[in-house]
C-alpha cells in the first residue's frame, strides 16, 4: 500500500463513525485494575519461585536420589533411584503429573486407572502390580523426570526387584490415543500385560 | 523413501493431534482474534495466518536442531518450557492486550507528522507480529504439545534422519486450525465488506475485541499457572 492510499484510508477512517471510545475514567479504572492484577501475578510468581527453591534444598524426601544417565529412548537405562513407597518386588504403574492439571492429563489418569484396576485386580491384590500417582513438581519427586526421561505427563511401568528399580517402559502412545478411549485402554492393558509377563 | 513419507505423514498428524486437543485452545483463540484485527484487509488476514504458521515452524525446527546438535537434557528442556513458558505467557498477554485496547501506550514524540508516520510503520510491522506470536506460542508448550513433540516427533526425526522437515511439518500441523480460521475470516471479510461500507468502524471493534481476548486469556493463564487455580 502506497503512502497516498494509506492517507486516503486514514481520511476515510475519520469519516466513519467510530465506536464509543473509553472515557477517561473507565480507561483509568481498567488500567489500574489490570496493572494491579499484573503486579500481584508477578509478585506471586516470584514468591512461588523463591519458595520452591528454598523447599528443594533441605527436604525430607521419601526417596533417595542419585544422578542417573539420561537416555533418549522410551525405556532401557536402569535408574539408580529407589522409591521407598512401593513393594520390594513387583511392577509399579506410575502416572507422573505436574501440579497444574489439564483436561487431557486428568483424562489420561482416569482412563489408565480404570484400565489397570479392572483388568489387573488379581495382580493388584497379590501385590504384583501397584498403581501410583506422583506429582513430579514435589521436591522429593523431581528425580523421576531424569530417571524415566519424562517430557510431559506420563504413564511408566517399572519393575522393582529387592526394592530396586529395574526395567522400565514409558507408554508414550497414550497421547496419540486420547481421542479413542477403547484403543487407549486396550493399549494400557496389552502393554501392562506384556510387561508383567516379561522376565527381568 | 517410504520411511520418510510415513515419517512426514506421522509428523503432520502429531501436529494436527496437538492442534485439536483442548490444551492449546486458549492460544489458538488468541491467535485467531489477532488475525481478525485486520478483517477489512482480507489478504492481510490470510498473510497473518501464514506468518503465524511460519513462526511456529521456525520455533519447532530451531528447537529440534538445537536439541539434536547439543547435549542438552530433553526432559529438562521440555519440563522447563512447559513450566516457565506458561508462567510468563499470562503477564505478557495481559500487557499486549492492554496495548491493543489502548489502555497502555508507548510515549511518542509529539507532532502529527512524526506520530502519523510512526503509526503507519507500526501498522506495517504489525503483520510480522503474527510470526512472533506463532514463535512464542509454539515455545510455551502445553502437556499435549510437549508429549507429542519431545516424546513422539523428536525420536521419529532422529530415526528417519529428517531433522528439519519433520519438525517443520509438525509446526504446520499445529497451525492448521488458525490457517483454516484465517481463510474463513478472509472470505467472511470479503462478504461482509459488500454489506458494510464503514469497515474501519468494524475493524476498530475487532481490534478492541482482540485486546479483550488477549487480556482474558492472559488472566486465565495467570490464574491457572501462577495462582494455581484448578480451572
């Protein structure tokens, strides 16, 4: 658009009836309210961050963490971290989430819990399978992010032997199957079944 | 060859899956309202949609290239972007919305000539704001986009040795609802212009609505991610 045509457009804009502009008072009030909200949000953000860092330092974690080697794969490298809240021997089906929950995250948790609790009721009663929901943003649980290469909310199967974690598998396809509950739960059931049957 | 084609199809599909999940609904709505700002220039609306897509493509491609070329921890980057991207996005959207609503303004030198020219330049540069918006929104990962990008697309890109094409196709897939909306807006803008001569007035209202959407979505992000409300 040339400068002349822009000028013409600008002139025609003058002729067109304009919507009622904010009057001085409404504008000032809105500006004050939004700026006050903005400042409160930024202060809350900073306070939250500072508190988060402080609580991470001492902590009384229920788990013992040592560094593990990161891996780009969905399974394989055995973490050296011990989760003391699980049975010494058996498989743990973890659902890892963050503090902020979203619709899809809650759906994954609900469908996975349903699939595992209905299809593996016997194994759960026998202690061969345990269902655990973990917030990875809790200071004691952040190690799970590197242990199991978590990039988002995840369902991970872990085999424990003598209280130590061994083979694990991240069920990555849960995010691809979110549109189909039957396919999703079939995937959870078949993956868990194969994992339970597989030898260490 | 078949492997690359299958990979390309999967990458595009992962992008589409991301775009239709409830997760990026608020940012898609914000982007669409941004496109609608220039509704009386239908071509500009479409161009904004394409630039928004370009912004997303650049963000995903650059991030994939960075992660492949460096020894950065993928989980740490993914979790960090999800956490801090969403924390920062709320206040940023509120500030941008306040500018669009003319509640905040940058001090400009007085004098009509300079001021008018500045305004024209700002309008001309405004269309590139769509690309910036696409770039920023792509990097503020939500759980779905993070899972599909870091967990599904990246391993696929490494496996097929297609480290640029696949992230780019993923970016196009994630922008599809906004591209579709910009086409609808373009056609709608043309149709509406037959009935409304005074489109400038309409544009001013749309611009104001855009500002309101930015502010409301910003407040939503602040309440959800900073104040931790379950909404």
